[in-house]
């Protein structure tokens, strides 16, 4: 019900920019340029968690980019998913050659906790992934969302936790749903998320997919060591690390 109400209210209430708060546009040209105007780059958090796939990000998590992500995730500005999906699609394209194998790109969103989805009234990462898949298809690439990951146990709120604490918090927390390994074997797996902070979530997602692929003897195991991941935004420090080499 909450998600439905947000969809309707977005059509009838006054619109302000999700990045700067300016009137008459859900995303003004200046803020759109901050989100979409850069070149997606490979990024690495420091320290880099074991098992982290190769990650490409569209932008640094600052300024208008940070505001847009928060408006979409926490304030239900669902109309911003299109622009965020376009940014994510750019990051996917930047590393598509590393996904390996044949078949369509399978965008696998990192799952949010059920309580977080219930509180927000929507799943922001999945919504952005769906928009990104549509953007990729419009560009001629085969792409679909494969939401095959789920939390197998509760985890603590990540806010305020350091890199090591996040790794411990998430260790063994994710798994592939029953039958998901068959879907993963039909394409090129790309893990996706809205934001990279320490990399713990993506590393755990890669471990879970690798475990499912190994158990099934399928292609999904490749993501564990040489897979690809894409995010909309990353800490400015991690984005700067690779700026001069790409």
C-alpha cells in the first residue's frame, strides 16, 4: 500500500529536484550531469575484502549523487529510478567484457533486509536494477534481472560499522534461492547495488553465488573469482584511487 501511495502522490504533488531541491523538475540538468556526466570507472575500497569482484561505479557518492540516492531509497522518490538505472547501466557496460561466458547479462541485485524493504515500502536496489536492464536492452544488449539472492539469517544494521565489522556481520548471510543456480547458468552474472561502501555486501553476494555454482557444477561459480559487479556510486576515496589509471 505504501509503495502504491508513493506512486500516486508523485503524480499529483509538486515536484522538486531530488538532487538540489529546485522546483519544477524531478532531476534538474545540473544534478543529472553530476549523476550521468562522468565516465564509469573500476573502483576498489581500501581495505579490499577477500572475494570482491571487479567493480565499476558510475559516480562518486557526494553532492547531488548522494542526495538523489537518498531521495530514492529513503524518501520514496521512485521516479528517480530511471536516471539511477541509466547510471547503473553505464557501470555495467564499463565492465561487461569481464562477465565472461555467453548469454544475456543477468543483473543480480544485492538483497535488502526484509525489515528495510517493509519500512521503505519498496526495494530500491531491485527497482534500479530493473531500470538498468531496460536501459541495456534499449541499447541492444540482452539483459534481465535475476533476483536470486536472499538473506538466510538476520544481520545487524550496517550503519556505523567499520570494514571488518561489516565483513563479520555479513559472513554467510546470503544464499541463492532454490533453483536459482539454473537461472544463473543461463547468462553472464553481474552483481549490482546502489552504493559501494566497504565492499562487504558485494563480496558476500559473490561468495553465495559461487557456492551455488560450485554445488551445481554451473557457470555461476565464475563470479566468485573473476566476476563483475556494478554500482551507481562509491565513496569518493575509492573512486579517486583508480581515476588516473582508467
